[in-house]
């Protein structure tokens, strides 16, 4: 599965979010961030490995509305969302194995968390 970027392929992202899917995995980044540039390929690799989940790459300066009231102070910052709630939101070390472990755990029994960014499945639902 591809990594979706709402600025480049919003209609394809909306169509994918309207299909039954597993988790929504979001990386909040910035174009100027060298760490994000290096991490993007690893994030794409995880998207290919986990086609049942939706992977989204969001530049927080281009699409701040997709972050809601949350702040990003360190990159990469990742959110993992289930159907009804955020399961994880925070900065990660830029290693794919860290996110892979979180995805494995979130697919099992990770509890919903209070707060975090808006649920993109709801926010970007096709009109």
C-alpha cells in the first residue's frame, strides 16, 4: 500500500479511509527536517509491510489543521489511530523497528488514549 499525503492525493486517501481497514498510522513531519527525510523511506517500507493499515505522511506546516490543537516538538511524531480513538501519539526515535513494535501492540490490546490529534478517518471522511 502507498503512503498517502493529503496534499498530493486527498481523493485517494478519502477513498481508502472509507474502506474497512485496520489502523491509521500517521507521521507528522516537516519538509525542512533532515531526520524526517531519512525516516520517510522507512515509513514507506512499513506501509508496504502492513497493507491492511492506512499510512499517512503529513507536513505539519502545510496541513496544520490535521494536527488539531496538538503541538509537535520533536520529529518524527507519530499517531496510531483505531476506529474510535487514538491509541498512541508521541515522538519516536527514527527507527522503523520502534514503530513496527507499536503497530504490533496496537493491533492487539493497546487501550484507547485520551486526547491526541483528531481522528483522520472522521475528519477526512468523503463528503
